[in-house]
């Protein structure tokens, strides 16, 4: 089954404690991306990757890092999380092009 | 002016009628446009893409694009209660080719 898998699904943590949200896809897609969704602000792109070792900033990259060492994985790293990063995060992939075709189930992050 | 603007709704449509969802965008250089459906508590799903002026049909869905007027719309024919969801419009911004989503329109199909 084609899928994008994110982990964890839920996380409550504290300010400043580094965390990583993993994302993996089994469709051999070139393009992967991360989004955050906030009430009143909608879905906003954080980072995207067009292929292995190729990443670029989306609209709201501040406070986040990503890496793309393998085609299937695209982890999102929060080096020093802050409360304003409390949000619902989605990872997505697509075969080609920048628009997401398949989304993961989401990760709800709460930073206290 | 917001980059991608949608009426937040809710838009209430009787079952069997046509639901019309609208989206306007500010960057005249935008070339690629998409509609996503998001059920409450779920992740978005891609339902339509459109790149050229005019209409594009896929089953009960029709996407319409008018670049001169900078709007894109989604029509849902024979609306069903299962179409009740939030519909997100997404546009690739012309100036830097980054994807921007509208805040979404909540659609409620009345049985």
C-alpha cells in the first residue's frame, strides 16, 4: 500500500529539548515536503526536497532543519523547540513536481 | 491582499445540488493550481490540478481557471453528504515557485 508514514503521531515536550519527527514514503517519490497547519493560518510549507541531498526553504523555515540522505526518508528536526512551534505537522510526497500528492497522517506537537 | 484567498464558510449546499467553491490569488505569474479536500481530523487529499485556462473535469468535480481574473474554482456536481469537508486551494507563487495554500472553505452538504 502506498503510504507516507510519520512518527510520532503525538508528542508533548518542553522548550529547548531537541526533537525529530520522522517521515518515510514507500513510493520511490522524488519530492518530499513538510507543512504545519495552524487555526486561522492554514497550511504552510516549512521545507521541501526535490531529491536526495537537495533541500530548500518553504515559507516558514525558521526554527526547523531537514535532511534528505535517502530517497525514502525526510526527517524534520527542531533543534530548540519553542511554544510557537506547537502545531499540527504534515509530511507529504510526490512523484514529480512541487505539489504534494500523498500526505502522512500528521503529527500533533505541543511545546510547553 | 492575501496571496491565496478563500471564503472560510461554512458553505451549506443541499444534497444533489452543485457546490461552487472559489479561490483568488494575487501573483499574476502563478501557473499551477490545485484543490485538496480535508476531512475533519484527517490529512489533506489531492483531488484536482489545473494549469490552463478553462475547465477540467474529473468525475463529479470540475476545476475552472481564469488567469486573467486570477481566480480558480471547484464545482462539485450532485453533492453528497460525504463531500462535507474543508477544501483547500493551493497555488504555486509565480515569483519564487513556492506553494501557497488558502485557509480553506468548509463545505456542508445538507441531507
